[in-house]
C-alpha cells in the first residue's frame, strides 16, 4: 500500500446510509464507526485465536467463528442464509464460460457445506442446524430493521432511492485483501485465517454497523417518549432473545427520525449499550461486564 493508511471510510459511509442514516453521514460519526468496527474485529479474532489453540489448530477457520456465535442462533442463521444465497445465486448466473460457473458453484457450495458441518459438530442434536435452515422462529430484529428501511424508502424520489438502493449493496467483501489488511493493521493478531472465516467476519462487521445504527435510532425514539417504563426497556435490536417493547412509530414519522444525521454521541451510546452485559452476583448487586458486539 506504499505506506498509505488502509481504511474503509467511504464504504462505511455508504453502509450507514444503507441502514437508514442520511446520504452523507457526519465525518466524525463515520470515523468513530470505523474505529469501533475495527476494534470489534480485533476482539473476535483474538477470541478465535484462543479457540483455535484449544482445538490445536494452526489457523482460524469457520469452526472457531461458529463456536463463538454458539449462543447467538440468529446471527448463525443470517450467516447460513448469506452463504445459501451465494450458492443459489451462482447457480442461476448466466455466463459465457460454463467452466467458470462450475468452479464458482463448487466453491460456494463447499462453503455452505463446510458451515453446516461446523454447525453439526457443535450441535449434537441437530436443533441449531434445523433452526438455521428453517424459518420457524422469526428474526424480530431483522424484521424491525426491514420495516424501518421500507418506510424510509417511501419518502425518496427516484434519484435518492437509486443512491439508497446502491448503498444497501455495499459490503467489505468487495475488497477482500484490503479488508484483511485493515482488520489486522496495528495488531499482532494471526493472519492465518481461512477465506470462509474472513467471509463470516465480513458479514459480522457489516451486521455490527447495522446493529449500531438500528440501536441509535431506537434510542432517538425513546428520547421522545414520556413513558418512563418504555424508556427503560431494552432495545429489540440489542437483545433479540429478551421480551422487549416494540416501539413502532412512537408518534414519529421516519422523515422526522432521519431528518438529521446520527451524531457521534448517539453512536457511542448505542455502542456502549450493545457491548455491555449485566451480571447479577450472589450478593444481589449487579455489575457491568464488556461483551464483543460481533458475537
């Protein structure tokens, strides 16, 4: 890179817009988001290294990522659906060279099979595999996000809708080598990470931005409510497994929510809540413990 600083400012700027922020998010907000996501990537890679050492493996593979996500079945399902879509998408592509299609199909199908095998090794009874493959229990956090984004798109003219739609397609995987270099820069973490593991990390980083943006808007909604109980309920996005209040519109239109860009303070508060868990000690008092956002 000729000494140039590796970063994803422009990509993260578009991803934030794709999750509902204004077309040109605040520069300080994007820089903060970039630092937070890089920090979380370092943390999950560090934990994956520990798992790999325990498994006596010399590299970080999808098995390590699946093990770290074992308590978050919704994220595992989202990764499964992502890999499944890639495998299905490559099958229906039309290309002049059938050989290229065959090679692409083989690779995407191997990735999906490898992921399912990792799930099966972790889940003796097969419940986790069935959960990922079936659409029984709804992913309420994802539904909430899609509803919000659908409402946002209603108020856009053709030009703004086109820019919004393009922003929703931006991924870190568009620059795989750059993503790996960025994630590991300034650290002593292992670079022996398989392509499939990088694919999962790319997806988790993308989802983390979505979680932070989702929670920032939920916090902005609760700032406008006078219901003290509703203000104290955990957000649906940060804890999908906990019975939460569905805020709906909370008396506000999407245009009112998205009229101003997310600020660094809102992003910092959302991140703080998403990366903090409460543990109740035997004595009865509570203590706050950090947690990795990507897990």
